[in-house]
């Protein structure tokens, strides 16, 4: 790609520490299927952070798999889940949840987040008639699909309504690093563990070549989880490949440092755009920036940059999504800002 | 692991060329979900080898996923498949095929291989009663689960009976490199493509960190295959990770050279064991050796080596599985043989 | 039930002609699984009405089964359907479609009906991102879930957009008798067949003890449909039980006469309520009436009648659903009207 | 059918008492979906027989549905079941269990019955490798598919091994009436309930037009079972239709009287055939007789009778299946015997 991409947080390979670790450990013989010493060491690091020695920790290749496994391992065949309308599993994962036989009910999101009221409301609506569907789980993402971040009190309120209604709580943490290092954040990884029944920590979007770490509270479900993984094709023979990456990420806080870097690049993009008078379609709380730009400015920017056109507003202006990552080059952020600045000088925003 | 493992062909990481390629390309920005230039270059290399520009080529993280996807993308909900009793999908993939809703019927294997007669026979038995199941696909592995290799005439005969009965033919090539470089082999990758409807080329067991390449003849199915992959959690955001590995494997015949090396290590093990009078439970045609050893000898060997006890025979002797790979150290093969030799000297076989 | 029920159109048993036919044919020996002469005779009657000798006609015990079978027999595992938000399969069939692995996307309904614009719009929205879901079928009900009826031009427009987009069209005819005898209707059963790919004719709600007749255009799918039925537990050993009922219903137009009777009872209820100044929540076009009544009037009516409270409006008034059938007693309709009339006299509406 | 059929136990309609009951109750209004007073009365009768007021009792249209529901309601997505090779669900229900996502492992049957040894053995074989499948349930049929009957000690031994291994026990009672009235039987319906986790009582093959009664011990599963039924299309709107039939069957022991009649007709057939020197392929313990006859005799019998050719033995003789029912005419049994007798007189057996 000749142009520089703010398209996503998976445009590059892995953080050099990970490449080094893969290289360094390459010829060591290891047990297969996630029972290697690197996976065990990554497990230990995660368990220390969440303060739970008994938690199940498992490594899947990708996020869609992490989600479908987290749902399918818990639910009985007639049970359904609630997710925000804007949730990734609703419209952008090729109906993966439904392919495991479960319905996904949607609730309106507020700033990309589920609220206790909206959960309660969908729950109640599904009790009006005799044979609707039995809801058993709630799905949230942190950061959300629009880059917003749950506060502890927000997530605790969701957890409380789940508990009241007998629902399990699943948290999709594809960008959990970004969430936990957001200026908006007031939670630790331990809080996430304490407030949910199952969650996963995204590696792919935070410095790994691939891999997500699923954390399960219930020990009996955890015992069978590798079987679920194998059954869905998500258990790598060389489980070491993901294990060594998470072991590296959780060494010396690399995971959090990378996420913080990504967030600060986004903050810089967001700040310069706001300074120049552009509105944002969503608050910049993590590594995604959603400025509202004119078609003309977008055309100019597309000469040098790749990014996603997220939506087209009624007045013809465009919502653009800019994503930063641990690998984002500060010089490209500056260049982006200066292209915008030049354009604004002559055309206004 | 202090002991040296002949346990499997996925005990080490990747061939150094692959680690180099990952390192070298790490910071290049690439499109996600398998549309990167490395995946495209790997596709081109495979299409050249099979002489089919229009073939669909897709990269999945692992073999169980490759199998369940190959089956689920083709079959309608009421259709079933036939596989050998000894097939991996029958007993060692956590009922992954059934989890997609399809029954796996079994036929007896001859030397680990399906025969036209056995396929015909299972097909016929399922027409005796009115509501048995509609068979639509046949599953073979090459090499087979016991390391044997299909000849061209054997595979052609299977393909012919499939065509006659209106069945699709799927070939699991987890160890296809090993098969195509076996002394027993008389096929090319193009033959495999010509004789099957869908097959996959194993990377995990032949030098890659992870990854299998699924090759689909039918262009309309191929067009939807990425959707199937996404739906089953098998589409990596950083598809480049598998792409660059297959691009590397199919550069300068690396794929075949690695497999040939694995086979020759197995041949050496097999040859020394036979020379010392040990019987084999299956012919050594690829990278798996199945000697029949006494419990005492096994005990001695286990001081220095890891390997799988495959079966226990009625006379108390054990079938042991020794697997070699591109990474097998010749010195360890020699050491294994000399431990056996020493033992035989004092105890006989 | 001491009170008289306008609760549903399945509160009574079967039309006496059906009970007679069951009694009369009870001891004749017949082949099982739908290959009896009664089923064949019912098939013949339906094929004559639709003018298609080659159509597949199959009898399922109930409507949810008819829907899930019609969808699962056609779709590949990654394909989805569009239905109106108010469609029965969306919220009132226990997620039966999702349990077969397929997602149900919803479009807003206009008078309970899907429009070409809304279908197109959902289709388009699912092409915006790379891995949403592949839509392959559209689901409509006639009558709709709120008792409205498709005109020929409305259904033809839906069929046309389906054809343009490569989508199949499924029509749920749980109340198709009611639809085709509605004053609003301008279609024949043949029109329904011509405009759809698959549809079903409801027996349960129009005089049968149980049973729906699924009609399939595509002969190759039809050939396998009994296998799908058996697989989903929908193929009765004594298929004769449904066969004789449909044979009876399509003798001397009984099916249409019963539906017309149901409609005229609803028209009478609707007319008397409107005369007394009550608003309707939906037009009365078939056998369902949705008056908007005060809580007090509802309390009074519930002393003598059973009916469903469909919704509660913001002003506190209630939407009530009154359903009539072939079995509705005219005297009870009169009584209902007179209770309302008495109430209005003293309280106004 | 001009010929008289011993083809199956579902060739006729229903016992006259049932037709009478349907006729008599036809115009009573009843609640839908199994909450009618007839279903409740049938529930009460069954609960009295099994001595368990808290047991869940549910009515499904057919046996395949009863089986798939009993399995799918209990198992998590990665769990499998064991059944006898000869079990109906293995080869004659169109892979209905697999369509719900669960593997069916087979064990050899002894006289059509599972033994503790064979269950243990399949269980053990599935622990040899790491990712086989998690077995969670055992499936038995009583009578078995070849008409044999479990004794109490046999079923208790199966139940004991299930308990030991943490497996649930499901009993398919399509012909449970026949089993419990067999001369071989020493169990009551209460014993069946006590020894299993879930079982069902066949109505279709014992005097009903359709319907099976599923009995569930676990109250929490029972609470959700109607949802499972609705989801699989097995919940009839007019649940009364099955309810009244079971209420009738369990009035004055009709259920057992009908089964006893069927058995005694089979005993007569069996006895006359054995007297004339014919061998049986399976013991006649219930309402199925499996004589071994020559092709010539079969040809002669087929002039007057319909029956199923079950198998062809190596010496060319045929295994024929004769099924009797509550509706079998004694005169036809006599006629069958006399045709055989005439033939034997001239040709020997």
C-alpha cells in the first residue's frame, strides 16, 4: 500500500518483542494444543492480574471464534443473548452466533454501550408472549464498536441487572487494552473478571500476530472449553504460537504500553481535528476517531491515506473512521493533521 | 521438554525461512482478512502448481477448521459424509463435523485407505430403508492417519465411484507434503486437484507456525468461502500471517523439500528398526513409523524420548508411533536407533 | 372454559367433515410416512388448484415446523433471511429458525407487510461491510400477523425485488384461507404458487386438527423434502392423519368456505365496534380484529369472554385481539357486541 | 391396499375409543399448546402410574422428534451419546440427532440391547486420545428395534453404569406398551421412570393417531421443555389432539390392553411358524416376529400379505418382519398361518 493506512489496528504484523520471542523459542520442542510452557506462563500472568488462580484461560486464533465459543459453551440450545444494535456480533461477524443455533436479540445502545434499562426492556418484551425465546446471556464490548469505554459503575450496573435476571455476562475485549488504558477508564483487568462471567482479551489488535485470551470463571465450563475449541476448529496444534505472544504481551506491561500508545496517537488526531473545528461522530475515548468531514476533504486525504468511510450523513458529509495502533507512526499522524490544516486554511471545515 | 520428542510433527515452531519472512515483512501495512499481497502471492503459487487460475484458495488456521468448513460449505442440512473408521474426523476432532449438523458414516479402511468397494457398500446399505441419511460426500486423508499414501490409481478409483454415485470428494491434506514426496507416491498436486472437489494442503505439520490452504474447484462456492470462514471463526484479521508462510513454503519448493526431509528421517528410523527384527504395525510410507515394541524396550526408550503409545496388542506388546518432521534432528534419530540397538544386543527384540 | 374464547383460531377441534372422514377411514390400512392414498388425493387437489402437476406437496404437523423446514431445506449454512419485524418467526417461534443456524434480519413492516423498498434497504445495508451476512430468502405471511392481506400487486412487487436480488420467496400461509377469501384479496392459490418459491397452506387454523401443506416449486428440493421432514421430526408415521384432513378440506371448497365464515364473523365484530365509535389498531381484512378499548370495558368483557391483550398504548387504552374461526358461534359474536353496546350506552367509548 | 399388511404397527388409524373421544370433545374450547384440560388429565394419569407428581410430561407428534428433543434439551453443544448399532436413531431417523449438533457413537448390541460392558467399552475408547468427544448420554429402546425386551436387572445394570460414568439415560419407548406387557417383562412404568433420566411413551404405535409422551425427571429441564418443543416445531397449537388421546389410552388401562393384544397376535404368528419348523432371526418377545423364510414361500405369502423384507441371509433365505398391533385382525393371523401350513405341506420349510 503506497498510502498510509489508518484503516484498522491490524494492518501491521506484531510488536518486535513478539517477533523476537517467536524467533528465540522457535526450535524448543513443546507440547501441542495449548499445553506448552509459554501458554502456561501466559496463563499465570493473566491469573495474577485478575487475582484468580482457578480461572480458565484459553487462547483462540481470532475474535469471532472467541465470541462464538464463549456463547456456545455456556448456552443450552434454546437460549438466546442480548447485544447492542451496534455490536460486532450483530452485523459484522457473518451470523457466526446464529450458526451455533442461538438468536441474538438487540437493544439500543447509548454511546455504543448497553444500559441496564435497555437490557431490562428487551428482557421484559420477550416475556409478553408465550413462546418467544429464553434469554440467558448479555454481550458487551469494551471498548465498544465506536471506541467508547465503560466506566466501572456502568459495567457494574449492567452486571447487576444480569444477576437480577439470571443472565450471564460476556465481555468482548477485542480492544480491551485500549479500554483499560483510556483516560475514561477506572477499571483494572481484575474488575473486568469480577464483573463478568466470561471475557476475552484481544491480542490481534494490540500487538500480536493473532490470538485472543478467553477467561472463564466457572471451573466446570473451563474444564471442557478445550473440547469446545477443538470442536469449532479453534484449537491450534502449535498452541505455543499464541502462548508465547501473550506471555510476551504480559511481560513488563507491554500489553498496556502498546494500548496506551495507540490511544495517544488517536488523542492527537482527535485533538487536532477538533482544534480545526471538526465535529466528532463519537467521543474519542480510545484508539478510534470518528471525525465528520466533507466529501472534498475526504477526497484530498485519500490521496495519501487509507481509512474507512463509516457512514454518510443526510447533509452529505461523511463519518470517517481513523484507527490507530501500537504501530502507528507519529510522523504520519502529524502529516494527516497538516494535510487537514492546509485544506482548512483554504476551504474552512 | 528434557526428552527429545518424536511425538508429533508440530513440536517445534516454523522453518527459519518463515520466521525470516515474518520478520522482514512485519511492518509493511497490508489489507486484512486474506486480501493481503502475501496471501495473493501464495494463491498464485498454488494455482500455478495445480494449473488452475480459477481455483479458490483460502487459508485457515488449522486442520479441524479446514475439514468442518470444507464439509459445511458444500452440504445441505440433511446430507452426510462417508469416512474411513480410522479417519481423523471420526474420532479425534471432538465431533466437529457433527457440530455443523452432518452425520459421518464410517467404512472399513484397507491400510488406512478407503476403497471404492467400501464406499459403494456403505452407500448401498443406506438405501435399504426409507429414512436413513442422504450421503453426499466422501472424505479421504493423504497421507492417511497411519502414514500410508494413496497411489494415483487408488485415488482415481475412489474419485470414479464418487462420480458414479453423485458424491463430492474431499481430501484432507494435513500431511499432503509428506504424501507427495513419499517413495510410494505417483501424483502431483495437480492430480490431487483434478481428482477431488475440494482439498487442503497442510502447513502446520510441514514447516509453518499455523495454517492450511483450502483449494476449491467450484467457483461459486469459492466466492462464498470467506463468509463461511468468518462465520466459523476461521478468518484471521491478519490473514497475512498465514499468507506469508504459504508464499514462503511454495518458494523454491521449500514445502516439498521439508516434507522429503521428514520422510527420510522416518525411513531411517523404520529401516533401523526393521533391520533389528522389529515388526511394523503399518508400512512406513511417509513421516510416521509404527513399530511394535515390548513394554520393557518402551520403558527404556522413554528415558530419552517422547512418543505416543498408539495401541496395546493382545500379546502385551505396544504399537508406538514415531513422527518425524522437517525439524527432526538426524542425531536424535541416530541416538534412538542406537538405544534400540543396545537394548536388542542384551535382550533380543 | 366457562367463558367464550375469541382468543385464537385453534380453540376447537376440527370441522365435523374431518372428524367424519377420520372415523370413516379409520380401519383402512395405509402406507406410512405420507405415502397413503389420502395424502395423495390431497396432493392432487392442491396441484389442480395451483395448476402444477410437478409441484412438491408435503404435510407437516405445525406451522413452526413448516417454516423452519422451508428455510432449512433451501439455505446453505451461511445464508440468512429477511422478515418483517412483526413476523411470527421473528419473535414468537422460540428462535426456531436460528436453531437451524440461520439469522433472521428484520425490516420494518407497513400494515404488517414487507415492501420492496424495505427489502432492498435491508439488503443494501448488509453490503456495506465485508462480513455481514449473505441474504438468500425473504419471508412473508399472508394474512400477516396483524390480519392484513397482500394484494396481487403488492406480492408481485415483493416477488420482483426478490428475483432482482437473487432471493427466494417463502410465504407462511398459516391463515392463507383467510387471506384468499378476504374482501381485500385479488389472488388465487395459483397466484401464490406462481409468485413464490415455496409456501404453505395452514390447516390447523382453518378447520383441521393439525397440519399444514408445504408446496415447493423446485422438483429437486421437493425430492429431498421428506428427508428434511424426517430429520426435523416432522414426518408422521401415520401421515394419513393429515392427508385425510387436507383431502377433506379441498373437497367441495370446504377450505375456502370455512375461511370465509371466519372472516365474516370478524367483519361483524369489527363493524359493530366501529359503529359504536371504537378505533381499530389495524384494519380488519380477515379473521382478526384489533379494537382499541379502555381498561374498564376490557374488564367487563373479560367476565364473559377470553381474548388476548395485544398491547397497551401510552394513553392507557388497550389493543385487544379478537380472533374468529370456522367454529365461531354467531350468537357469541352478537353477545359480545351487545355487551359492548350496553357498556357504551352508560359510559361512552 | 388389497393385501393385508403385517407391515407395521401404524397402518390403521386409532382405537375407536380415541376416535370417540375426539368426536365427543371436538367443540369444547380449550387452551392451546398443551395447556388444555385433556393434556392435563393425561399428565395426571401418567404421573400417577410413575408415582411422581413433579415429573414433566409433554406430548410430541412423533418419535423422531421425541428423541431429538430429549437429547438436545439435555446436552451441551460438545456432548455426544452412545446407542446400539441397531438403534433407530443410528440409521433410520435421517441423522436427526446429528442435525442438532450431537454425535451418536455406537456400541454392539446383544439381542438388540446395550450392555454395561459395551457402554463402558465405548466410553473407555473415547478417553484414549485427547480430543475425541465428551460422552454424556446413553440411548436405549424398549422394546428394542428387533422386538426384544429389557428385564429389570438388565436395565438396572445399564442405569448403574450410566450413574458410575456420569451419563444420562434416555429410553425410547416407541413400543413401550408392547415391552411392559411382554411375557418377558418384569418392570412397571414406575420402574422405567426410576431407572432413567428421561423416557417417552409411544402412542403412535399403540392405538393413537399420533403422539408420544415424553417424561422428564429434572424439574428445571422440564420447565423449559415446551420452549425446546416450540423451537423444534414439535408443539402443536391444538395440543388437545394428543392430550385427549393419551387421556383415553390411560383410562381403564386401554394402553396396556392394546399392547397385550398386539403381543398375543405376534405370539400366535410366532408359535405357528415355529411349530411348522421355521427358525426365528430374533426371539418373539413383543409385537414383532422375524421368521426366516425361503424366497418361494415369501413369494406365495406376498400374494395376500404385505410385510417388510428385513434382511437376506447368505444361504438366500429371507428374514421377514411381521408386525402386529391392537388393530390386527385375528382372522388374518389365522389366514397367514394357514397359507404357510399349506405351503409347508407340499414343499417343507
